[in-house]
C-alpha cells in the first residue's frame, strides 16, 4: 500500500501544480490526523485519493492492564486510532507476558498490517520477531518502553518518557524536601518497590534512584524488590518490608499503583503514610493527585502515557515519506502536596 500511496501523493502534487483538479477530490475528513494541534492538520492529506474505506491498519502490542498509567495509554490509542481518523486498530493485551506480545506481533504480520506498534514488556529478546516484521516490510514503532537490539533498523523510532531522569527527579525532590523541612542531616532508611524487572521503566528509575541514594550519605537503601507495577503486589511487598524493618523512613515506588498498595500496608501497620513514612512514586495519574491531596503520598514524578497522538503523528510523517527522529523523549514534571490541588483539574489521566 505504501508504494501506491507515494504514487498517489506524486499524482496529487502534479495535479496541484498543473491546476488540473478534476482527478483530485480530497474526501471529506477521513484522513484528519488524530492530534488536532498537529501542524500537519491542514496539509494536503497523503491518502487523498484512497477510497474512503481504505484505512491504515495498525497492530498495537500492548503490555497489559496492570496500572492506571497503562489504562490511560490504552484509551489514548483506542481514541486516536479510529476509523474516523483513518485507521483500523488491532489491539492486543499481552497480560504482562513477553511471549504473548511475540504471538501478537506474528499475528499482525500474518494479517499484513501497515504498522506495528510495540510497548515492550522487557528490553531484551526482540531480535527474532522484529526481524520477521522487517522481513515482511512492516515498520515497527516502539512506544513507552525501549528494546535492546544490536540492529536498530529493526524499528523506526521510539517515543516515551526518560525513565532515568524520572528516577533522578524523585531523589532530587526528596533532597529538597529534607532541606525545606530541616531534616537534611537526619539518617534515613529507604526501601524501593521496583516495577517489572527488565522493563525500561524499571531499569531507568532504579538506576536514577539508587545512584541518587548513594550520592547522599544520609540515605541508606535497606532493600529493593519488584511489585510488578501492580497495587496488589506493591501492598504485599510493602507488608513484608514493614515486617522485616521497623525503621523505614522513605518508600520509593516505581509507579503510583504500587504506592497505593504501600499506603494501605503502612496504614494497616498502624503508621501514617506521608508523615511517618515519606512516599515518592512515578506516573502522576489522577488518583496520585487525590492521594497527595489526602496527605498520604508526598510526591509523584510524571510519566506521560498519552502516546496515541504522538504515534499517529509519526505514522503520518512516515506515510508522507518524511524522516522521523529515532528517539523522542516526552517532557515531564514533578508534583507534590504543595501543587497537587491546583494541578488536579488540568490532569488528562
Ligand atoms: O510507569 C507503569 C506501567 O512503562 C512507563 O508501566 C510505563 C510503566 C508505568 O505499568 O505504571
């Protein structure tokens, strides 16, 4: 379909140059890009000559439904990749299992989709199946987490958050908070609830947090363990930490949902979350704002899940034969109890 599109694009341009408009009848708005703010919104649509029912087929290999972030990410794709916007979306939920994602990608290849979008569970183990997609001539766009492959032509590009920076921002927030509250000479014990081991979000955040803790001689990391990015597992692991140590001062949870589980565990242990134990998490979903307003959560470092429009913009560029940046980081902020209430009405997820 790609070749046909470039031929049609060429025909469209030539027709435009010679003012011969009879053969060029841009259809209503089947090709409108998903992102209304996109600067390409008013440019001539690449698929102008396609019949109205010729949609761009996109297979999305999603991680699962483990967190509020993930749900927002799924909604972002489902509301962007609609027939109205010129797409057919084939959505697959891998239930946090890489083998399911590999199967999904093979199904997408068999169905001859136009693009594959992958939010990889973990970073390694993608060479073979991405090689199969390349062999089939189907471009792969990575979103959210990254892959580690020796040949980076196995994917077009990646868009997502800077997880290392997020981890660093979490510790910077803690250091500032301790100074502001006159606690910067206190010796404090930290525990770390990690995300899915081997996922970019875990690797980057863990590195940023561990390096930040190591750089402050007053902070000690007692223990780290995975809570798989889920509330239930976060609660379970926090319960075991609370049984093992009676002097925990700080919890880093690599996503908000695990922090919600930790808050429940801390309350059940008779301690006050947000006061007796400082809690810092990642994502900044709406429920984290509620928890900050309630005083239970101290800080949430933002990770933006609204990648649907970003991936659509990438696809539109590829359709138009334009170059796309290989690695695209999204800007993200840091929120705490001082700004949660004011910020909550602006949150999109
Ligand atoms: O932080 C977590 C989700 O990969 C950035 O995955 C994503 C992470 C997000 O389950 O909540």
